[in-house]
């Protein structure tokens, strides 16, 4: 799968782990993130990539995740959700 160009300054920050357009779980929870996805402030692919990057950065130190689906497969699923949202509007 080709790399996804971020819509925002830092797609790495989509989760409040960092911050994209002030959207993230530390700023208002899942509802805020869901609203940002619905309003196209951020894509599902950007959110997935940010979570996967966060896991990749932290997990070697905490070893909390022992099994994870393939990154490409997860990003493809996120891309499918983005396509569904586009068709729904």
C-alpha cells in the first residue's frame, strides 16, 4: 500500500498522543475523534496510522501488545471506512 499523504501538519498526532487540529482522545474522547472523522477533519487512515505509530514507538518498552494484525491490512480497512463515509455523504 502506498504511503498516505497527511491532510494535516502531523498525522502522527491524530490521537491526542499528539494533536491534529486539536482533535484527540486527551482533548475530548472518542466522540470528538468520531466527530472529526465524520466532518472530514481527519481520515480513518490518519487515525489508524497514528495509533499504529504510537504502538510501534511505545510497545518495545512496555510489551503490552503481543499480537497485531498486519499494518497494511489495518490501513486498508481504514481506507475502506473512509470510502464508506465518502459514499454516505
